[in-house]
C-alpha cells in the first residue's frame, strides 16, 4: 500500500521484487490506515514500516557494519524514524554521536520537537 503520489521509482522497485502495489490516499497516513484495514479484513499480519520493534532492530543492525569504520559521528536521514531509532540505539550505546537530517519543508521531526 502506497500513497497515490508515491514516487514511481519506489513503486517500480516494489514491483521488481514481485510485490503487488496498491495506491491509496494522498498521504502515508491514509495509505497506512487502508493497509491496516485490509489486513484486518483479510486476516493478514500488518508490519509497520518504521514503528515495528523488529523493523527498528533490523535497521539498528546496520550499525554493526558502520562500527567497522570506527565513526565518531553518523548523520542519519529522518523519514518515519525507524532508521534513526535503530541506529541511534545501537551506535549511541557505543559512544557514537548520531545526528538526524531532514529535507527542508519535510521536517516533521524538527516541527514535532519544537511543539513539545
């Protein structure tokens, strides 16, 4: 399930791996809600793309590879938050500073922190 405005390159990537791609809504949240609804109706399991603990742990496993270059600082893009959560948990426990980066005008994390 992807939003109707999902980048075609991402859709093509999913299709190349054999996925069925369903477009729904004009945002991630609407597509996600529809996916949850469909999984409930069809009896499937829903795995959230960035809030699932196993997804976060998997993202964190990339930190093992990053530690091979002994970094002091790692800059991580922030999208949904799963990648920086997983890497942050792993790398910070090893003394590495983790810095989040976002695209201007797609800065939901920065706006969220400002609203706290």
